[in-house]
C-alpha cells in the first residue's frame, strides 16, 4: 500500500513538471516582451551635392583694338562704293591669355565713298570702313574708318583708330591704291562674351549685333531705309544715294 502511494506521488510530480516549465516559459516570454525596444537614432540629413557653377565668361570689351592686314589690292579703278574687300587678323586677340580671335581669321571692310582720278593731276580717293570679323557661322561687328588718296599712305579718320605707319597728309597719285599687306587697325564696337576656352558664347546673337552696328551709323541708317523700298530699281538707286552723301 505504501509503495502504491509513493508511486502515485512520483507520477504526480512527473506530470506537474511540464506544467511548471510551461508557466516559467510563459513568464520569460512576457518579460522579454515587456522590455522596450531601444529608440531609433535620429535620421541624419544627407547634404545635397553642390550645384554646378557656371564657367567663367570672358568679355571682349568695346574699343579693343584688332590689327588687320589687307588681303588683296584695292584701288579706285576696280572698286566702287558699296564694294567689300577682304582682310585678315594680323595678331591673336587674347583675354587673360586665352585666344578669342586667332591670327588669320578673315575680316571684311566696305568702301563707303570713291572717286576716280580726275583732270589736272587730281588723284582718285577711297574712303572705307571696317565691317566685321568673319567666322564660319557668325560675324562680329568692328569699327574704324579710313581714307586712301592716291598711292600714298592710308589715313585713319575714325576717332580712336590708328593706321600702322601712317602720317598726317595725303600723297597724290593717279589713283587711290590700297596695297596688299597694308596694316590697319579696327576696334570692337560692342562687348562680346566668350567661354573660358575661347569659343564665342552660345548666347551671342550675330544677326542682332550686326544690325545694331548698322543702326549706329548715318550710312547704315540710310541703307536700312533704302532697304525697305519694295521695287528693286528704286531700292538700288536709294542705296547708291546713301554712299554719294558721304554720311559717315
């Protein structure tokens, strides 16, 4: 009988063990669940990358001199008022050691008034004005006016523009002759922007610049008005009158 009771007590203890273990396990899980999670670290703002800075622009200032060379002979026998003739840039034009107008760049001048040789030994005369520096796709207006009388030296008539190696006074001759290789000086008539590597700024409006240069002279204004005439013959006649008036 005693052994039976002991066996029953042992069985009861064995059955209770899992129950206690389950209770202990539940208590342990509840304790873990009750422990608060560590606070999250505040988000660190990520700095935005710096905005790209625009490249520094180079400005070719108004009045900057440009040395030019006459590319082929011009004379009062073969040229008339309104004709243009070619020049080339004689020296690099630089800004902060960056070349913006290379030596050899083409340029253009226009004959604004001309007379042939006259009686009694009178010489022919040519007056001309610097027109533009010519690139492949655009033009930059330049200024400077000159007179050539006879076969002597060329006289600068524009304010602030000097011919190279000239003297005051005219040398007479049978015709006005501007020889190939004659050196002249033009000047920039309005500021022009270039990129840091020496290319003209994409914002440069060549057509607008040339139009503004045309509008700035009496001869140019006369030509603009003449150009508004619809009939070709009348327009050409009006344009010729602009040159005869020697408006510049």
